[in-house]
């Protein structure tokens, strides 16, 4: 399979923004502004026939041909009918890669215009993303081609999760959500109509990208089935891939076609391919985030036995239910040695069993004591800690105890904390130290199941 | 069935706090403080043998017998072994109702102590909530017996949702979450071990409570099966009841027993009873909130045909998928009249179909125009609007357009908005005006399905 080098698109030393504008309502203005705001330190050129001599201190050229410098990436944000000609000029100017943000191609029936775009890309061997896309974001290289202002869409921090997204809308909402998560972003690649560069090319590139530890993707239609299977076979042996596939029903398939001109195809076929090759299948947007969180922070489990330690009995019961219903995880039976040791140090009110309910007055010390005993229990493969910060004993010291234990243990460990402001504060505290926090037993246990299933897939011969 | 009057417990003119304390670490201190903070305007008495003459300006009595005034409610927060005697004194003093916050009864094996408590409650005909519970909250009467400080657990505003909860931990976390929702609370009743007052008594009371429009409940075990069925038959004809039942698996059942001494029983039996009598079954904590939101703000739908109007194509596709997979909802086919009218006023980029993708630059006016045409479409029973506030056109004016339309239409209408701060601001804006907002297609459509199913149940003969 031919590998497309996306490096000049994601780590460009020089960028030309074609359609850069001084009108704050224009896409070409917001893109330029976001480059400046993100602190991009490469060379930046504005291209616009009618925009005067400079915009925000950046020199404006009438055509990309006038720049006469090496250009790694051209971001094209002009009306659809002018795009092929602008790309032709990019080709002539030796531009290495292009991103066509503009819509109005195959997704609105303008197949012919899109074919012209593809021809130019192929003629000049200029990998082109889009059209009808948001482009890319890479917080390490400070590339940000999004035309959405930062007050509307908070930008994620630097991390190991790459997000491949066919839809701009899903892309922008998920990015906005990632900005509030403890894990950060490696690359965001929104590829829209996939006219030239498609999901196969992108996965191929990200498979070897060392900055990418986990891939999450939203896809409407897969264009090249055979090549997709080829890359699918390889990529999940290297890193986990979570996929949300839209177009699962006839109504969804029809909607997808009018959205990105995608041929969504039969979902059962897609799903069975995903599962066969170890992809983690997401059912909803929130799954993308929940699964990214656990994959980016956890080592893989070596077994399926879970210890649940809680300061709230009811949430412990719900979590035990979810574990039992998961179909793969099991509640651990603590060793006699653990039970005897716990009985000695826990208050009389605490029933020594799994889930271990430390009671509503449990503080950081009680969590530490319990975890210290259970840390050497061979019947435990995974720790699920429930800390309800509404209770009298749970505070920042309790969160700190969990963070300390997390740093010491090799076993996967997650936390469940449910609530408003006081809880949110502690969630940030724990997640920024690498302890994933979930907001419901269902979200936590389905994520843990995904981690276990991937681990089983990966260890298969 | 004997009806227990819980009014003196929820709307007391006078409250005695037995175990009131000046030590800020003590439960009896936090409870007293919360009464004062909530602005309770009835008579408040502190009871404690060893607490001096007054606490926070409230006179302290050595025994409830010394008060010699009418007392509607005694809140008891003293070590378990002293509870029966304190209740005996309450009975002698003519106290009308009691809440035993203290734990250390049947849930820790102390069945005998709990039996003594029940005997006293019965002897004096003094309905008693608990033991091992958080008690009650009623933002109208400003009753708040919770021993959890407000900085940890934000208090909900006044509204129509009553929350019946066996577990204190689930109770406090869900209350904390409700505080961030647009709907408000009618009553919170945490009943712990259900030794005297149980879920049957509480449902019986709330059925006739005009302030309660919707009931959500978390239950571990149902004590009186026959009586529960009797009330279940009647209550869902009057108002919707959403139930989350813990103890769905052997591991969960065992955990529930050690938590509230509940006999969780066989889940399939419970679930089939719930469904037979029109309860809405929640699978997770978040469902309780999602369903409460739609039941508290929406009139019941008269049909199952949904129009989806979006400014983000991908989220529209996912929503169409969820509707098609719901098993009860259907995508509406817009009338020819609607399609012709939309074609005239929408930009050429907009495909006239359902989901109607208004495109990323849709502003409030475009939403208004589309909704105005579709408002008279007889093929539409329900509106699902998707507003992704990351997009260039979506702002407060777009939210205002939706609120205006919501005020005019009789049909159920919900919104899906997914994102961080800027989105959260608009979610609050819309929800405080009665437009429910969901954070994912799955959450939105499962809630809408619950609403439709309840409507079908209620309209059955």
C-alpha cells in the first residue's frame, strides 16, 4: 500500500492561507487569527487577490505563485468554484500538501468539481485533505487550521490521543470536550469528503507516528474496503483504535450520503470487520472520550478480576452489577490474608468483602490503608475506586492518596466520582496526575471492558 | 393500604435536632448549620445532654421532653445504641415524625437494635424514616436534614421532580447533579434501611402530592411486594416514575444486602413488574437525570414521528441512527408543502430532507425560518434540534430562537448541544427557559423514547 507522508501537513515549516481575510466574519480571517493565537512559529503567508498589503501584520500575496519560497502546506478557504484553479497554482508553486476547507463539492452534488480537485492533487503529487473539512490541529507544532474561534471551541492540551474525524461538526464538538479532559491531543485530522487523502492514508500515517498512543475516529463511509482491512490488520497490533461509525441504519446511511457524500454501506459488515481486527467500537460520542481516557492512561490488564473500593455503598452495588453484566470482567474474591489484614485495621462498621464499602466517613488515610493491604493481593488485577466527594471524609487528601497509590501500582486503576463543582475540581486534580475518572458506573465499566478486550486481542497469537 | 402522612416530616412547623453539636466535624453540627443556611423559618430546637446552653444561637435542651412544645419532626443523629431510648422520649413528647440518620443497625448485622426502633415507632404511631439514611430535603419548606455541607453538595432549586432514594451515597451524588440541571427538586427522601417508612409509603404519599410532577427513585430491595404492586398500578396513571434498581446480579445483590440490609431479589421479576405497570426503567445514574429532565418539561407526544434540525451534519446522522434504532420513534417524512416552502427560503447548500442540515453557518434566523415552516407540518410529532455552539453561526440569538419556538409549539421539543464552556452557558440559558438540552444523541433519543413509551402506556385503556 502506498504510504502518504502527512508530515508537511502536520508539522509544516511554512503555511500559506489562501483566502486569508481581514473581515472577522470570514473563515479566512479566523484561520489566520487562530494561527497567530496558537503561537505558530513557522513562516506564515496570506494569499488574497483583494485584501490589500497585509492582515494582522502578515504580508498578503495576490497569488501563491508570488511567494517564491518553499511552502509545506496551503490551507484553502475560498468559494468552491475557485478551488481547482488555486490548487493548480499551488501545484505550480511546488506546495507540498493542501487542505481544502471549503464545502460545495460532492456533498452538494458537485461531483465534477471534486473530480477536478482530485486530478490536480494527483497531477502534482500534492496530498490534499478535504474538501468540506476542518483541517488539522497539532498542539505540538501549533498547527491549527480550524475556522472556529477559541472562545467557542476550547483547544485541547498536548497529549497522546489522535482524533481522525470525517465530520467537521463531530470533530469540533469532540475537540471541545477533549479540552476538558485530563488526556491531551496528539493530532486532529478532519478529512471531510476524503476526495484524495482518506481514512486509510491517515491510519497508515498515524500507525507509525510516535506521538500518537491512541487513535479515536468518527467515520461515515469507508472508501477503500480492501486497503482498510489491510491497515486494520496491522494497526491494532501497534496501538488501540476506537471507532464510531455513523450510518448504522437506512435513515443514517441516507443522511451520511448527503453530508459527506459517503457511501456508508452495511453496518453489520463494518462492525464485524472492526471487531475482527481488534478495533474498539463506540456507540456514542461520549464513548470516544471515555475509551480514549482509559487507553491513554492505563497499561493493559493481565487479568479480569476487579476490586471495588468505595465510600458510597449504593454506587458500589451499581458498579458490582456493571462488572457482573460486562461479560468479561469479574468481581475479585479477596484472599484470606487480605481479609484478615483488613479486618484488623478497618473500623468495625466496614464489612470486609468486595465491593469494600469504607463507609461515608472514609478519609484519605482509610483509602490508603485499604489499598496498601490489597496491593499485594494476587486475586486482584484491576482497581476501581469510588470516591464520592459529597461525603464528609472525602477531600483533596483522599484524592492525593489515590494519586500516590496509582503511581506505585502496575495494575490498571480508575476512579468513579459523580457530582458538581467540588467533584469536578477533584476530577481535574486526579486526571492531571494520570488517574482516569468516570462519572458513572456504566461509563467506567464499559471503558474497562474495552481495555480488557483490547488486551485479550493484542495478546492473541 | 394504610396511608402514612409524611407532611409533618416534609413541611414541619417545628424541628428538634437530637444530637445537635457545636463540633463542626459532627453530623449533628452540619445538620443544624444546614437548617440555618437554608433559611428554615419554623421553630428549631437543639437537643444534646452535653452541649451547653446554645449552639449558633439555638437553645439547647438536655432532652426532647424538656421542650414542651409541639414538635412535627425529630432528626436523630446520635450513636445507634442510644437511638431507641431517644425515640422513646420523642414518643412520650408527642413528636409526630422522626428521621434516624444514624447507621449501625440491620446493615451491620444489628437487626435486634433495628427491631427495637421499629417497635417504638409503631407504639407511638410515629412514622420514622431510616435508620442509616440522609433524611429529607424540600426546597419549598426549606427542610434539609442532610449532614453534607453545601460546599461539597450543591443544593437544587425548587421544581417538580421528587427523588426517592434508598442509598445515601447515590442520593447525595444525584442531588449534587440535579443542582446543575434546569429542572428543580420537589422532595428528596432518603430512606436507608426502610425499617418503618418504606418505598411503598413514600410513593403513596407522593402520588397525591401536587408539588410532585415526576418521581425518580433508586431502590435496592422492595420489602412489601404485594403492596408495591398495588401502588405501582395506580401511581403511573397519575405521574411518571423512573426507577433505577440496584442488585441486578448476584454480586450486586450480595453488595446491596450488606449496604441497606435489602433483599434485592430477582431482577428479572422486578423489571417485568416495573415495565408492566408503566415505570420507566433506568440503567445508570445518568438515566435518572436524563429522564427526569424530559418528563418534567415536556407534554406527552401524540405520535412518534421526529423532525431533526441540525447545524452539524455528523451529529444529525448519529441522531437519525439512534431514532431508527430506538424501536419506537421514526424519522418524519416532511410533507411536500414543507419541502417546497423550505426550498424557497433555505440557502442552496441545504439539502431539503430529514435530518435537515442547516449547515455550519446557520444562525438564529435560519433556525427560526426552518422551524416556522415545519411548525405546521402534520407529519411531525416531535422536534429534535441540534445546535453545536462551536460553529460560526450558533450563538445566544440561535438559542433565543429555539426558546421562542418552544414557547409557541405544543409538540415535544428537545435540544442536543455538545461541548465545553460556551456550550454550557447556552445549555443553562435554554434549560432555564424550559427547553431540555442533552449532551449526546444517545442520551437525547433514549429519553425521548422513554417519554413516548410512557405516553403509550398512559393512553392505554
